[in-house]
């Protein structure tokens, strides 16, 4: 239950309690078995050397473009890689996670197909899970197969657009902690936030106090973390008030 508590905490920090809109996250290695998908334990030979996540804030939605650099210290292997799509709500009214407005993914320079898989718990009907808790989660994975060349680098990319989580303001969420499912620490993570369309970075608040911050322009700010292992549900939140 610890993972569920951490996920709840992430959304509560964001000032949310009902979150039918999907929250994106880092690519992670997953098991695909009869009954659904589940994250693997930390991969033994593939590490995430770097990731660059660019978040473009629109007035009514936001776009995320994330590029991941992996290095495989072992032999060539093909893995299922999943991009989490998560939602949460009250059991009496929650009907499941809404879809991204659009979603694309690449391996190298090639755009690839993906399929949606639910985790084991999310395959149980919501009304049944609501008998045990008045808060239910809906965890899914957008999965693709990736061949990681032996003793070399592989680059993957995801780009999607989704709606904000709205309470007293608007929040964009990105769960970067799923990067911890790869071998060792994440070498470097750079989060670039472009607030050009909403009037500049003076309006936004970001919950990464441990990161190195750089004001790139009046409309763009970046945050950098190096050599770190996040909690699997560590969550970036970008918030700005609604006029």
C-alpha cells in the first residue's frame, strides 16, 4: 500500500483529490503478462543516463516532450517499456482515467506503435474496489517494445498533450520517479518549463526545491537534478493561478 499512499500524497501536494486526467511519467521497464502490466524491479544492465523533459504551458492544456537516453552495459535485449497513465477519484463518481489529447512515442528517430495495458488491480471493476476504499486509482501503461543494443546507447521519446488538473488554479503533473526502475541512479534530469503562452514564468510555482534552477528567459526556466534515485512516485508539479 506504500506506493498508493505516495501517489495519493503526490496529488494532494498538487492541491488535488479528483484527478481523472492522466498524469504522465518517465518511461519504465514493465512486465506484460496475462491479466495486465506491472513495473519491473530495477533493471540490471540498462541505466538512464539522461532525460530532458520540456513542458509547454498552454491556456487550457499543456504539452510534454520527453527524451530519454539509456545505456545498456549488457548484451542486446528487447524489453517492454511502458509510459504510465494514472488517475484517481472517489469510488462513487470516478469512472476511470481520461485519455491524452494526443500521444506519440519514438525509438531512435522512428515513431512506433504502442498499446494500452492496465495493471492488475485496475482490471478489477471500480465499484468492486470501492467496497474496500472510497478512493480508487486507475493505473495504465502505454507500452512499446524497445531493442536496447548491447554496450551502447538507445534513445526513446514521448510527446503528449493533456488537460490541466484544476482546483483553485491549474496544475501540470509529471511523475519522474518511474525512472528509478532502471539500473542505478539517473545521471541527469533537466526539466524545461516554457510559460510563453500564459504570460511568463512569474506566474508559476514549481515544487523542485532540491534542483538547480536557471532562468533561461523571462518565459522559460529550467531545473536540473544530477546523479539521483527518486522515489518511484516522485512528482513534478507546475502550478499557476486562474485569473
